[in-house]
């Protein structure tokens, strides 16, 4: 079955007891056992909850994987995955990374005796030259945040396979509707379901999907042992969002492409980053690796911080807020918001300049969005 159909049906059979078409929100922490050691597959809701199971099956189906696991946030999904490693292990990560992932690696995971090397993703062979005897895992995001560079997943997956490393891809930025890393050779996909999957800016959640049974059984163990699980209600909201993922993603992309063409020609814009533009440095790779380009645009505005402030304060529809992937359009200033955790020198080295802004293009009327940007860019 095709993606749109799976999004609505997989993991979401009508309730066998009542016929309810929608998966109920199982607000229960525990489950009666018929006799000691005899239960219906559920014992305690940290370990498993039927609403969460529905979400986990749905997530696995969307990513083309065998197993899904849901978490309380994207970062708790990441933390759980990083528990696959032991003290003395080494990680290779791309250098254009979600700020919170960088903070986790540098301020938390480093205390476990695990080191990380960040490689400049502009030179893809850097991934192989960074491999050490103790390297266990490669972590990439593509498209990257906030510069929207594209990393060749298949290429990195080959490096990982040849060197017996686990390849993790954070697929938050385009969702499984446009990109399925497991099909390109990744071992694990991570999501912040807070973003496109839930899609309505009303919950915080995370997900992990894999087809590797051994990795799954370890991750399932850690999910329960660490306990960073989503509530049944949050699981239900993500499931609800997933049903419209396909149509939302098509609209996000349509609007983003429309605005990207407009912004690219605007005299007050110095540089625009959108993989759907033929002028984007990785446009061809984006076209071959993804079935669409997503709804995220980054831009550099001419001038300095005063211009940035003026632009931000004049926008009415694009709300100044962290996060992305919701139906409403948002504006983010990476230097102070999502990437505020990066030291300034590190941030500038990674190309996140003081005049860089990131747009999460929503599904409002495209002309209204264009008008809003136009108004904010007048002298
Ligand atoms: C938001 C985000 C995360 C973190 O997810 P939370 O749900 O906020 O914990 C990780 N990766 C990317 C790419 C994100 O955008």
C-alpha cells in the first residue's frame, strides 16, 4: 500500500472490543493480569501502552522499517540511541547539527567517556578519514539545520557498513514522506515528532525506527530502562497528525518553493538556502535522495543585526518562535535561538552568521505569506 494509505491505517485497526475507528487513548498505568505471569501483552505503561504501540507501528510503517519506538522528545530518543555506546567509544557527527544534539554530545554524553568528532560535511570523504579504532557510530542530519545542506546518505551508509559502524540519520527536517533513510542503508532513523510528524505545534515527542532486530531489542530495553516515554495522549496526537502528513508536506513544499523563488530575487536578500532551488549547491543530490524538498528555508538578510531585528519585528504571520514543522509559519533566529548553545566561534565557523534567519513555511495561503515577507523587507 502507498504512503497516504499506510499513514491512515497501519497500526490503527478499529478497536476489537467496541469497533471504535480511532485508536483509544489508553489512560492507564497498569494492566490486570489473569494469573501470575499471564497478561495480554501489557504489564505497565512505561514498558508498553496500546496507544503508544499504535504510534510505534505507524512510525515503523512510514519509515519503511520493521520496528518503531516512541519517546517523550526528540532528544530523549537521541539519548536512548546513544546508550548503545559505552565509555571509550567514539562518534563521528556532521558539523551542521541541531543545537540540542550538539549540546547533548558535548555536555552530557562526553561525561560518559564518549568522544565526538565533528566533520565538515562539505567534504564527504571527511567521514572516512575521521574513523578511529574506537569509532562505533556516525550521526548525520540531512537536510541539515539550519543551512539545509544535503548529505549523501547512501555514500555514508557504505562507509558505515565497510567499517562496521552504526549509521543514525535524524530525519526530522523532511519527514518520511519525502525521505526514507533506512531504504538508503541507514541503520537507525531518529525523529523529533514535535515537528512535521505531529505537525500542529502542540506536543513534544520523539521516535526511533530500525529494521535491525538486534539494535531494536537493545533500544527497546533502553526505552523501558531509561523511561523517557510519551504519554498516551501525546502518542494519540502524533497519530492524529500522521494521518494528514502527506497532504501537509505537499503544501509545505509548494509554499516553500513559491517563497524561495520570490526571496531569491529580492534585493534585500543576500543569500537563500533551499534545496528545491536549482541554484542550491546540492540540488541534484536532493532530487535523487528525496522525493520532495520540504518546507524549511534559510536566508541571509543584507545588513547586520539591526536589519534582522527590523525584519523579525515587522512580520505578522511568521511568528518568531523556536521549532518548525507545524501548520503555521515560524521565523527563527538560529544564532540566538536553536543554536544559542553553540559558542560564537564554533557557530561562525559552521556558517551560521549573524544575519541568518530560518523560516518554517506553514500551510497558510502562499500569497498571504509572500505579502507578509514583502512588508517586512521594505526599507
Ligand atoms: C527539534 C529537533 C530535535 C530535538 O527534538 P525535541 O523534540 O525538541 O527534543 C532534534 N533534531 C532536529 C533536527 C530537530 O529539529
